[in-house]
C-alpha cells in the first residue's frame, strides 16, 4: 500500500516538471505589423455661394516718389509693390503717369525706376498716378502728390548746394592784329553739386561783358549730376566781341553762365566772371563767382 502511494507521487512530480518546461519554451504569437495611416485628402474648396463674387483687382501695397519737392527737369525715383487680389489673377503690368502723360511702364509687380520729368510739364502740386493691371483685365490705381518748385525756389535750392569754378586756356594770348581777327580759347568749367539733384536740359554759355554782350561759346542740353561736373567749352573772341575798361589797367571780362529753360524762359542758375587784363597780350587776371 505504501509502495503504491510513493509510485503515484513520483508520477505526479514528473508530470508537473514536464508541464513547467513546456510553458517556459512556448513562443508568443507573431503580430502582424500595422500599415502607416494614410493621410486624409484635403477637402475640396467650397464653391462660392450663388451671388457672391471673389474680388480679383490688384492690391497696391506701396507707391512712393522722391524727392517730394522737385525741380522740373530733375531726375526722380519711384517705387512700387503690387500683389494679386483674393482671386489670384497674376499682375500683368504697371504704369506711372502725370498730367495725362505716361512717364513709365513695366511688367514687374514690384520695383523702382528713375527718370527725368520733362519740362515744362509741371509747376506746383502735381498728382502722380500708379495704375496696376492683372491678367483678368482688372486694374487698381493709387495717387501721390509731389510739388514742383518754381523758378525762385529752384534757384535758392541750387544756389545753396552748388558752386561754379572756371579757368581759361591758354592763360594768355596775343591781342588780335585787326578788329576782325579771331582768337580761339577754351574755358574749362567745374560745377560742384553737393546735393542729390540730377538735372538735364542745362546750357552753359560764355558771354563777353561790357556794352556789347556777345556769345563766345556754348554747350547745350547738358546734364548736372551729384558731385563735380566738368565741361569744356571751345570759344572764339575778337576785338569786336570784347569791351575793355577805360581805367588802367585795362581789362575785359567774360561771363560763365549756367542757364535752365525748364519754365519756358531762360533762368540763370549760376554765374561767374573771368577777367583778362590787357598788357602786351591778354593775360588771365582772376575769376569770381557772381550772384545770378
């Protein structure tokens, strides 16, 4: 009896051990990898409700011009930036106009342009208009007002920001043998411009002084830029073109005049005088800048 009990107990121990070993060697079930989630497609835009119109006119972000106070004939700079409207139609071009005249056009939606305002286009307050168009055939405008200086204002501005220098070459030359004999000479002119003004349409004239003013030389339609502007004027004189002073030492002078006709008539912007003294020959005496 005791022996049978021991045999059964031993059989149970063996069965339990075998079951424990089977559990430790068991592999977990393989898991199938999950596919990445597919992003949802964006929702299609909702069409506008009946009777609702999306604006598609160009949007003018910036339009400026400088200088605000300008001299007719001066170079001016304009800047602009235009963006499509809510409808998205691309910008096809811009134009800048004043007084009914188109001054500049461009296919660029943003940029800047410098150009001369042709005299005698304007005087006083003037509106400059930017017109921007898109491919849908629609347009927008923006207006700025700039001021064109008159003659006196322009002369004052130029007078305080510029200076004029001149020299004659050669510095001495023999007096003509007869009253009709011509003698050539050259006048080198320096116009020093300390401002940012750029002007075109300026004439530089050499005139004899005294009782019989006579033109001795001229340069027409010149441009004045910031900094030092150098000009060379070839001249021709004679005894008939000059007037000597009656006091001793006798001398004759001629004038270097910077003239602008932007207001429909000649206006002196700057003037200087070169004096030649009469000795055995005509000799350079001095130069002085005059008030025009």
